[in-house]
C-alpha cells in the first residue's frame, strides 16, 4: 500500500482513521439509472457498504433513528 506516511503510522499502531469521499460522474451514458436493480446509485451503495466502517456507521444511525421513534 502506498497510502502515505501518516496513514502508515496509524495502521502500524493498529488504529484506523476516517475520511471523506466525493464522487463525480461525467459523461454518464443514457439509461444508467433506469433499471430497478444494478443502477448507479445501487452500485455506489454496494461499494460503500462493503467498507466495514461505513457499514457500522449506517447500522449505528439506523439504531439511533429507531430509538428516537420509540
């Protein structure tokens, strides 16, 4: 991995760090969002939910929302 010295230092300590990702799509072909399954938004969600920290955050937010409605 070539993530940079700061991230390598965190990794060597056995710790983790957060980040932010911005996605920009240019010249997207027509019809990419049309199907019910496997559309662009679903593919992006699938990719994000494959990251353990993202999945944990999503589950935490779902639990917070659930607790607020009860």
